C-alpha cells in the first residue's frame, strides 16, 4: 500500500509541475492548449523546453487591415478587443466618446506566440473575422485593425508605445477562459505607467442583454 501511495504522489507531482509550467508559459504568450497536454505528459521536462523557447520577441503586427480614413482629431487611440461582450462595449463607448477627437482609432487583438509561428493557425483567421466585425460596428470610425502576439497586457503596452498611441482603451474583463488562465488584462494595464489606460465597463442594460442572449 505504501508503494502505491508513493507512486501516486510522484505521478501527481510530475503532472503538477508540468501543468504549472504550461500555465507559466501561457502567462508569457504561449496560449496553445497543446502545452497543457505536454505538461501533463512530460512534467518537469517541459521546464527545460520553456526555458529555451521563451525569448524576447519583436513587437509588430502579424496582420494589419486599413479600414478607414484618418479622423479629424489629433488623438491616437488603441482599443484592445478579444471578441467578448465587454470588449465590444468598450469599443462602442470609445467610438462614442473619443471618435470625434481621434486621428487614428485602431482596434487590436492579441494572439499567442504559437499563432505568430504558424501562419495557418486558426486563431489568426478567427481574429481577422472578429476585427472585421468590430470595424463594421464602429460605423466607419475605426481606421485600422491589427493583430499582434504575446502576453495580452504587455503586448498592448509595447505596441502602443512603439506606434505612438496616446491612449489604450479596454473592457474590464475578457472571455472566461482567458481571464482565469491569463489574468485580468485591464488590471495589469492599469499597473503600468508607460501609456495612459481607460477601462470602460459595460452598461447595465448591455450586460443583462448579453446574459439573456
């Protein structure tokens, strides 16, 4: 019996170390579900892979879609979206409040580094589709749609600084899985002091409509 307990403890520790490593990688921009599977199978060995794979990446768009002409204002505004109702509501309010004062209003979605390494990754096509929908709902106010890669909060900050955006706008939370696995992007953005951040919450009516829809 004691041998069985020992084996179970060792197996449990092996899997736990691997899953923690996979979570650590997800926090640093590697979002593919396959890393969780590798963590469960390879355990501590994944830490060796992670230490070699996680390297500083160049900041820049994986894809850019010019969708509108520059606006009459002088502000350069970046709106981070992820397909959630909260990010859609934040975009609507950003267009309403800042659209008349913005020269550039860019809608940006962040994907994992795994997608950046594979041009055929389905998350790229899904992001393109969501960005087109976001641009359409803006009524022509959005000037460009960009796809970037990395840890969501840090990628948005780095890209905003590189492209000289004056303001980052996001919703208070994202989709359920990304929020639990990757943390609260809005909270992480507010903690940085490089680019001003505006967090826009959903109106009560919009939140209720989404819950019943």
